[in-house]
C-alpha cells in the first residue's frame, strides 16, 4: 500500500531555506517583537503560537490549491516561481524603503494589554495574511517538491508543517529575547530600523535565488 505522505528528496535543503526566511525579520517577527516590547514575554509567546497556526493554515490552503496544478503543468510550476520570486524582491525593497515607518509602528501598541487568547487570535491573522508567507508557500516551497514521487499536495502540507514547527521555536526565541531586553530595544528606534532593513535584504536575495532557479529550469 502506498504511503499517504511522501518525504521530498531535498527536504534538508528546504529546511535551510525555511530557516533563512524565518530568521529574516519580516511582518510576523516584527509583530512578535512589538508585542514583546509592549507587553513582555508571555504575550509574545501567545502571539507566536497564533502566528504559526495561521502560517500553517495558509500553507494548507496553498497546498490544496496549487498541488494538483503543479502536478500536471511544468509551465505553471515555472510561472509560480517567477511571479513569486519577483514579488519577494518587491517586498524586500518595500521593507527597506519603509523601514523607518515600520519601526515607528512597532513602538505604538496601545495602552491596554491584550489577553492571551486575543494575542493568539491576532497572531493567527498576521501569520495567515503575511505576504512573505504567501510568497514562500506559493513560489519557493514548490521548488523543493519531488515531482517524480507524486502526491505533491501531501508534500506541500508536510513542508508547511515543518515550517510552522521551525517558526514556533525561532519566533518564540525572538519574543523571549525581545521581552527580556525590551527597554534596550524600545529606547533606540535605529535598532528596529536595522532589523527591518536586514529582513528586506534577505527577502531580495531569496527572491533573486527563486528567479534564477526558475530560469535554469526552463
């Protein structure tokens, strides 16, 4: 009997790419850090829990929608990579251009501490609607699929689950660290600006890598 889950042959390469994009300070990481600065570690960790659930839900939606298409069409596979890579470069440029504005927004989280459930709920929607996540799951993740092994949808869901697992520990570490040194981060907005710019550079590099992979695949 065939296995319901197929493990991609390039899974370790995917894990490296996932860690790189997770570590880049994008919308999810910045949101967690903002919560940590404003409300401390417990609120940040609750936000992370909701965030990774949102990210996994997004990955499942993308997998179910894209899996059958990518299974049957090489052209669709390459097109998704090109569009996603270009959009990731765009997001990186926007991140660098607006880094000052994003950093300022991080220091303004309101006056009332949200409950843990509210933090999880808000974190969920940040993860589910994160543009970086959408591009990663739709454009970067598929290039690590083993097309010859079949069951592309299940491969995509598996890699989405791995992404959520890695993101929980990475973003949780960001939240705990930021909550511990919250005063140090909040007193110098330039540090937050540099973080956002670094994330932008990483997104641009990853986008260019995706475009190069698509061109080589043609």
